[in-house]
């Protein structure tokens, strides 16, 4: 279920504004399907942001994050052309990553 | 002298083990993301227990934590929350939605140039206090904001 992932990073004065969009159902385990059975939990648990190969943000999240999550981060000391990599890992072991250059 | 020789041999042994493990596919170098997820904290059913599990049982109120969230959220499935800390040396931010079945929603750690800032959309089952806890220099600071929800978001 790892659909497309999009990221954008733009300089905003002294920091890079990083926005990332992940395609994920973020299923809470509290919903019931048409058959009345609970839909199993399926959600992103970990995410990581790297700047030029170095980890700058490590996140742990719960099923409370909305479906198809969108995150914004700010990385100081970045400059145009720097490489930003973002990856996630969910509770089923699925993973996805994307990268972009700071504009 | 002998001691140094031991160290070298031990080092060589460890490298050998690593090479074998890599060859056997036991370690996957392409899987770059660390998989540590604080299950106890995320499974906690109260904000107090969740905070204990992330080592932030003692917090003090701070006006230097900024929480941007709507006062009234029409759709609990997508509530935009933006949090940041102006406390010098902030290394992590935790977001808790106190009335959610599992209050801890996110816990971010910042290193290098990353600023203590995150914006994320969250689900809220009902109107609740949103609590943010910042870790700076081993001390924990907190701030809250109430968000009223007109339609709950547990349906995802």
C-alpha cells in the first residue's frame, strides 16, 4: 500500500521549509468494515528526514496521524541544492522513501 | 603491547562477523530507517502514562511553546496542528491529544540544523486538550491548547 510520496524543500530565509506528502491509509484499528469486523491497524510508525545524508529529524507517530499524512519541517543551515531524503516505515514493515533538492 | 594486539584481533574478529552477516543478508544496509517505536508510550491510554513512558513525567508550563491549531475543528479526521518551541536547546517535541483513545500522537527528535518545529494533520475523536511537551537540556516543558471538534475523526 505504499503509494506515491512527494516532497518539496524551499529556502525561507535562514531555513529550508520541507513539506512531504505520504500516501498511506493510516488505519486506526477502530473502524469496522462492511462485514462488521474491525479493520486491522495499518499506520506509519517511524519517519526520518536526512539532510545531505545526515539524519536531522527522527519521528515516531501513532495511528492518530490523518490518512495520507502531510508533514512540514524546518531545517536551519540548509542551502539551495542540498539533498533532503525522507523515509517512513509502517507497522507492517512496509517502507518508502523520496528525495528532493532544496530550491 | 599484548593488550594492543588483543584489541586488534578482537576488532578483526568483529569485522569478520559483520562481513558474514552482510553476506548472509542478515543486515540490510539499504533499509536506512531505524525502527525504534516506543510501544509502551503509544499504547498508553492516558496522557500521564504516555508521558511517563517517554521519560517526561515531570513537566513545567512554558509560554515558549507555540501550538497553532483551530479552536473549532469541523472535521476531526483532519485537524492541522503546528507546534514549535522557542526554548533554547529543544531536542524533541511530543504531541498528545488527551481525549484520544491513545493520547500520544507523535514524538519528534531534532538534531543538526533541524528546528524544533513540526506541522501535521491529526485525528481527534472528540474535543480535547492538545498537549505539547518539549525536551530541552534534559528538562521537560509543556503547553496546551483546547480544540473543539464538531464531527469526530475516529472513522479515519
